[in-house]
């Protein structure tokens, strides 16, 4: 797409969304408006209890608030949200939240404990994709009215058993924990949908911004509201436009037609080096790159072979070249920034050590293994690097290339030998990844527990499964942190997985833009602190 085409499309989109034709909008961005470009065609819904894609969560994070919030300036740190305080009973199964007074929704309606109870019940009742985050605490459409109650200014939530309080609180900071305006939402209910269809193009929250317009696959406009409990947004408007091409974003950023570019490629970032009008920021993302070795293959079930593979990957070489700026060496299943995440990276490319381990393993050399990989340029580049260094150690990899669906189906059916995959968290608590990487309730083929990566790899974690279950129930947060650290260290060294990279997020912004936070691995983007 040419720059001229992109600029014309952007002006046309502004007119379409705003209902007017601000001719100068893209000649230079207005002082009171934050103009962003990103690939936002992943949005399925902007109902906070249905949204589950990255772009939709960014929007939701600026329009709604939850009982407990995360501090954008201190990733992972919980702060009071719509609840001013909270506590858990001695038996660890009853949580109480006292609501802040004086907070209102965008409609002007006061925020009450009833709104909070309604919202959390609604998550379970409408049962959209992210509902499992709440359902894992024992809530069902049949029992949620009894499990989540309110009286006066207090919401009371009962769980089905004891969980780590930090686990429960972390889950409430996810989008499903956002509180909606009960009166406004139910006034727009159609056929018992609890306002779901209406919330796909409207908002009913307490956030710093109100949704003014949304066009799927095109963009959205947010407008600041006065009196936000966190302090009013610094900029009056936010204009997000769907521009998935990094090269186009780069040109618009250089010209000053946009304030922030969020889909830049490493090539685009390199092209902006030395431009004093543009600043590049780096933050952590939630995705993890890993290799998974099917334990049904006798050679791959050999611990010495797996150890050899760990020493036969050129982690830093790839991070410095083909993955530069997009991924960093990371050798644990929890993303950087998560509670209990470990950051040490003991493995590096050491062909001689890999050779020695293979010699000790007793397998016939060269060892011939198939590597199943998605037909995507980045993944193919990684696969070819691994193929090259493995060959130097004595492992001949043949690449089994397929489209995303085919590769995933093979992995879920345990039909791979070695496969290159990524995984990302579903909610901001360590259990989201620990439960799938380190738990396997039933290793039989008949169990078909495809939600567990350990099962997909036919790996039995042994005692690690029970330890992971214990960690999610540990009431003492400091002890819980140490439990996850220990589990990750042993998983890194003794599992069927070779953890390689953690995601990085590179954002380009005009030099005058300050205060933009992407949310790192545990939160979503925050617009209300941005100045320019």
C-alpha cells in the first residue's frame, strides 16, 4: 500500500467514524488527540465479557475498570480499582470487596455493589470464550447467583475450594473482571442476551474513555470523560486505525500523520534508527517460543538427547539476527513479568557439549528426527537455524511443513516427533501457563486432554503435577513465588520442552509522545496517561 493511499484511507476513515471530515486530522495530529495505527482485525467483540483478542483487550482496558486494577507504570502490581479494599476469610473460600464511594459510570449512574455482582455473574451466564477464567473457581450459570452476592457496599464471592488469593485476584484483573453499568446494559437486552449484542458497538463502563464509534476491521474513536476516579485522561480523544502493514505505519509515523505505530517489523524499526523525531520503546509480551519433543519416540524420551538438544540451539544468534527486537532469549514457561517468573538463561549454543551428551545417550547417530513447523517465515527461519546447529551435533532434522491448522491438529493428536510452537497466557497469573506446561492428569491417548501441552507431548510430569496444583492453592504469596520458581527450574532442565524465546513488543512513537504503556505480558495498553 502506498503512503498516499494510506493517508487518504485514514482521512476517509476519520470521516466515517467521526461523522465529519476533519481535513487536517492527518496533516498533523491534533494536540488533544492520540492517533495510533495497529493491526486490529483480530477483534471479535468489544463486550468486556467476550473480548479475548489482544486488540479488543486494549480498547476494553481504557473504557472499563475492575474491582482490582494493575498499575500501568509498575507492571504486575495490583492496586485498588472500583473496590477500595478486599479480604479473604480464614478458610480461604470467601472474598469480600468494599466498593469505592462516589464513582459513576459514563451514563452518570452510580457504581454499586449490585453492579459488580451483576457483572461477574454475567460473565458466567453469557458464557463467552473467556468465561472459563471465572468458571474455574466453581461458578456455573446455575449457582452463580448464590456464589456471588452483594449487600450494601460490599460484594461477596464464594469459591468452590481453597485457591491462592493472588490467583483469584490476578484473574479479577483480566477483562472478564470488568464492571459494567447494569441499568444501561439491561435496558439494551435483546432476547435474553444481557446486552451482549449492544455492547459489541457501545460501552457502559467507568473507564477514562467512552467509546464513540467502532468499525470492525477499520478503527475506533474514544472520547475522554470527566471525573475518572484515576484522574482524567490527558488527551481528549483516541483514534485507532487498522493499518497492518509495518512499512505503511513507518512512513506515516515519519511524516507525523500518526503518533504511535504498533505493527512495525524489525526492518521498519531499523529504518527509523537515527530519526530524532521518533522513539522506539521495548516491552515484554506474553508469548513463549518452544520446542516440544513427543515422548512416544524412544529417542526423544531419552533425557540425554533432550539435554543435547538444549545445548544445540543458537539462542543468542537467532535473537541478534532473525528475531532481533521481536524476541529475546527466555528459558522458562512463565513470561517475564509474571509472578514467580525466572529470568536466568543457563543454556547456550555448545556443539561439543551436545555431541558428548548424544554419545552418552546410547542412541544411534546420526539421530533422524522430524520437526513439524508452520509455514510462516519467522518460524521457518527458526526451524532452519535449529536444523543447521542440530546437524552439527549429530541430529538430522527433516522439516515437516504445513499450514497453521494442520500443524496444530498434528500436535493436538500427538502425531509429531519434534514441533516448533508458541504459547501465550490466558490471564495474568502463573497458573495459566503452569497448568498446561507442568500438569498432565491422564497421559493415555484416550484422555484427549489437548488443553494440556504436557499431554500433547505425551510427557508425564510426575510429582510436578501435584506441586503445580499445590502452588495454585498456596495462601502465602511469597511461598507461592518460590514454588513456581522451583517448578520452572526443574521443568526447564528435565521436561519434554525446550524453552527458547520470550516475546518483545516494539512500539514506535513520535518523540513528543510520553506516558504510553503497552501493558507488558500481564496487562493491556493504557491510553489515559499519554501526553504529547
